[in-house]
């Protein structure tokens, strides 16, 4: 199950160099960036610099984690990619996407927040249907597509339940179904499982990996957990705070599918240790 | 212990543990319900009995404090004319409440859409609210003319009922979950879609809370306005109270009061029921917890 690629691994770099996507990773396609961040700078009106000079390329069907302490701007990166908020400097390109008349790219993404962020007055079906409804689609025409999204997260039979009737893990599943219902190219996830208990989190980790393998979307996953990022990702972008910046870009070479035997393997431990070390460097004050 | 009332097909036991329970089973007539209804009734009967006996024993004069039995007789005797008067007052109340609801919601939506409009108008809404309606009544009456008292009553009751709706609705519209707003923006939702699909449903609990306050206030406003402007051909329940006072028919005064209170309680209960119906499926306030 665990590939010998444990020897590949880590290229901790400071300042970050452009990432070259290796051939050892089955899902990536070299040279075909889906999203390209160049010199991205974000300062708030109170003077706080949230991000300084972030360069990042994300390929098609990659699984990338943004890892770092709180305040390192990893969620800000995610929101900027989603088009929420303006850049202070730099640019975010979508080389493979169409550009509309107003000059903004067709982003084609789904977003999962840290909270399930469901509409409490609407049923599970209506919550998942929301992105399609906002796009002007009719409920009747989209019924199958919504039900398919619910089936993907194992929530068949819950279409008419209200969010309050569901447990935390189930609400998060609804949130994931809503993000996937439009069949997006990119799934952005902002610490989606941080509030869940460990057993539920492991289960959702596995479900997420299965969905990613079965479909062709890219995942950009924000987390502060070394263990979660190593378990899930092909690639981990380590960030540091004050100001928010990228300090390392590491590859996790272990093959997919990954399961609980990977979680307990030596290779997994070694990756975790290496990532932890670069994270500790991130916590130290800049020289 | 825990159950989901939709009887799901694919239950995942490890995932269901902390799901809260909504009460959907028919309510049982329990001991506590008996206590909640029975004890106040018992207290009421005792109080009325004591009143009857004391007034009789102490020889208190009828026009100072009539016995409950006399009030009951007056209530039956004058029921027709009192109900007609009450209906007049209630018409003012309902129309004023309806206009307050429409106006308050519309203005709140306007405020939330445009900061400039809010800055321009909100202070005046506050001034209208904090100035006692009794003090405004004479000038409103002059403007409408004494032959148009109904319109004056309507305006005065509306002023009182309007503000709770406006301020609660503004608060409600602003309370929409920020992440949900982001989500709507992400999917390119228009302002109208955000209003219709997110802000209006989010504000519903606030609006219903405001309506409960405002419904009672509309009745109070109508009665106070009648007191200040009593004259003219038509007459509401407040006018009956003043008339009875002038004639020292104190028992008729009490009878009118009883009807007025009953009307107020009914308005409250109807709005309370509406709130329950609208929120029982999803809102925190309708949730039954076992601890």
C-alpha cells in the first residue's frame, strides 16, 4: 500500500522556489497549472499584512494542503482564490478557464467552510440545491443531480431532514455535497473537519480521498493539523505568520489509495516528523 | 434516546449520536400541564370569591368597587354594544398593525440595501418612537379634522406599532450568517437572490418577535388615541370606558376592561401561534432538549 516514494519527500525551501511536479505522483499533469498565484500580497485597512509575496501553482487534479499556524494567512489564500476579497498586489490566474466579458475567470469551484454553513430553514435537499438554484436551474430538472451529490456523501434518505436534526459530521457531509453538486473543477476546503471528533474526522478523511480519486477535481485543503495534511495530500504548502508567507513546499509521495495502514506506517511517521520540523521553523521569528 | 423523525433509510450510528430531537409526537396532557392551567384558575376563583365577599361585608359602594357578580351581569347586559365598540377599536388595531408590518419590513429592507437611506431616516424613526403618542395625538387630530377621527386613530396606532417591526427587521436582515453571504457571492447571487433566499429567511425569527410586541402595542396605541381624541359619531371601547366613568357605571367599565384584556390576550396568542408554526421545524427556540 505504501509506496517506496517515502524517500522522495521534502524540499524545504526559503524563499520558496517554483514547484516542479514530479512524475512519481499518479494524478498530476506536469506543466498544466489550473491556478497560478503570482506575488500575491494582501494587507488589511488597519495595516496588518496578511500575505506577502505568495507564489503558488496548483495543477489539475492535485490534492494540496495549506498548513500553518493561525494567522499565517492560509484561509486568506483560499478566500482570494475563491474571489472573496481583493488582492493588494499580484495576481491570481486561471490559465485553463474561460474569461467572461467582465474580465474575471470562470472559477468553477466549490467551497467548504469550517462551519457547515447550512441554511437552517431549508431541508438538506434545498441546501444542496442552492448553488444550482442561484444559477437559475429548476428544481425538477436538477433533482437527480442533487440526489447524486447526496449519495456521494452517503446521505441518501436524508433529503427532507432539516440541518438541526443532523449531527456535526452529517452536516459537514451536506456541506460537501453542496460544494460538489455543480461538479466543480476545484474544491476549496477551509479546515472543514477541525470541529469534529477524531473518529468522524478519520471517516470523512477517507470519504474525501475516495471522492477525489473517483472524480477529476482538484482539492485545496486548509488545515493546522500536520497529521491530517500528510494523510490526505500529495503536496503540503507550509506557511508562516507575521507576515503570512510560504516557507516550504513539500511532496508526500505515498501512493493512493491510502487507508488506515498508511496512517500507522513508518513512512507516514517520517513524513509527519519532517513536516512538523518545517512547521517549527515556521513558528520561529524571522531572522 | 435519540431519534431522527424522518425515519432515514441509511442510518450511520457513529454519526448520529449528538443529533437533537424535535418534538413531533402529540403532546400528552401531563401533570405539569394541569398545574400550569389549574393553579392560575384556582387562584383566580379564590381572588374573585374573596372580592365578592369583602365588598359585600365591608359595604363598599357600587360605583367605587362593584362586586364581580354585578360586573358579570353588566357584561351580559351590555355585551352587544360593548362588542360593537370593541370591534371598532380592533379594526383600527388590525389595520394599523398591517400597515406597520408592511411599512416596517419595507423600510427595513431599504435601510439594509442603502446605508445612505438608513443614515438619513433612522434618527427620525427613533424620534417618532420616543415621543409619547399622547403628546402627538392633538396635532394629528387637528390635521385629520374632527370629522375624520378614524384616520387619526389609525395614524397614532401605526406610529406606536411601527418601530418594533422596523428595528427588529433591520437587526434580522443584518444577522444573516456571514459565511452564507460569502457562499451566495461565490455562486454569483444577485442582491435580490441574497435578499430573497438568505436575508429574509434569516430575519423571520426577529420579525415574528417584533410582531408579537407590535401587535400588543397597536391595540394600546388605538386605545390611547381614542382616549385623547374621543368625540365624533363613531366610538371605540375606550370611549365606552370614559362614558361609563362619567356616569359612574363602574361595573360597565370593568366589563369593557375585561373584553379589552381578552382581545389583547387573543392577539398575543395568535401571533405566538404563528411564530411557533413558522419556526418549529428549524429554529433554535423551537428545540426541545432533554437536559
